[in-house]
């Protein structure tokens, strides 16, 4: 169904206003980052680990196949680059801003929840034995609990198996990207273009491979990875729906701000409109001139304050 386009809203014309309107959201985002860093400094709960439990905790201590910095690149930087590319095509700063702040909130909320649970649960990793006893000589106290003699930092990480941070961060960042792309290409428009699902599932496949690498590296049990991935997807879904309609919605390719502005524009139509028809993963724009019976010039550039009013809750 064709909808009304209200003019391009670029970073130059609307960027500062959008950032100011969401200033408190950005400040809270910084606070979330500080909380995540703070939780990382807390010593995790040291769960009882007896000698009979070591059978499942003697897997070799290996290097990470996917280091932490690579997760940030794949789950945050790569999606942001895609958002910027789409912005260069659509010239919609609201879409760009909401996509970026949405994925950042998704990642940080997931990271905070993940680290809090890790610290509270204190589940030992599959390679815990070699973290605790790097020389291979086990020692236990009178209660049967381990007496570790390894590096303190390595031992600390050994008690943070559940849930998997790599899995939760990957699935929340790439899950958000999958939802975003499915809306943009209208993957669920019921027209049978099943090839669109390849684009939607690709980010999820990458996230799954990152999660699987944690089991292959003996850093996590499979339950840790499953729980982390599920947590990431749930948080990503909530954050996405704050700014965008569901991907299966007929207007799932745009932001909530655009839809609200469209309603206002249809109630008070301007002299010159653009018809935007999303379909087959593309958006075609055609100019539509409306005759009013007056000799006044047609205004082809609607006031740019309309979207600002929507963001400020005006009608």
C-alpha cells in the first residue's frame, strides 16, 4: 500500500534535534556502560567444586577462536555500518538514529543481565580444572572443595560459565540486525518471496557460529550457550519494538515516528506529496502533485518541523 513520504530528514537538517530530544536516552546508555564495567569487577560466587565433579571440568584450556573484540566488531560495528549504508540510500535520520541507539541498548542491557547472572551463579567452566590447577596437581580442603593455586584472574573467569557472554552479545546484536533487515525488505509480506529469508537468517547463522565456537573451545557448556542466545534474542526483540513496528506488519519497514507523521500528513495533506512503495526489498519514490484550485506555487518541500513535532509528542 503506498504511503506518504514527508521529505528527507538528514543528519545535517535534523541530526542535532534528534540527538537533543533523545539526550536522556544517551545519558542512560552511558550509565548502563558504567554498570557493565562495574559488575565485571565483582568477584563471582565461588560454587562448591568437589573432586567427583572434576570429570566434567577437565577439558583443555584453549585460546578463544572468536576473541571478545571480534564479537564487538560482528555484533555492533558491522550492523552500524549497514545502518549507515541504508541511511545513505533513504536519507532518514530517524531510522538511522533509532537503529543505532536501539542496538546499543540491546547490547548493553544484554551485557548487564549476562554479567549479573554470571556473577551470581558462579558455574565453573568446562576447563576449570586447568584454571584452578595449572600444574595438574589437584588440592582440596577438609570439606572437599578445591584449593586453587592458579592465576587469580584466570580462576575468576573460571567461575563465570553461565550464561555465555559471547552467545548473548552475538544474538542480541545480530538478532537486532535480522529484525531490522526483515522489516526493510518486507520479508513477511505474504507474497511468497522466500529468498528474502536468506538475508534474515544470515546474521543469525553468524551468531550461532560464534556461540558454537564457545563449546568447541571448552569455555562453556551447551546450556550456557543456549541460555545466552535466548537471552540475547529476547532483549533484541524488546529493544527493536521500541522504535519499529513488528517485521510482519505492513508498515514494518519504517519507524514508529514515520507512521505517526504519516497520519498527521494525511489529515492535513500538503500540496506536493511523494508516494513511497516498499516492495521486493526496494522502495520506489514517485512525485504526486495535488491540484488545489489556487494559483499559489506548489510547495514540494514540506516543513521539516513535522517530524520534530512527532518526536516531541505534538500533533
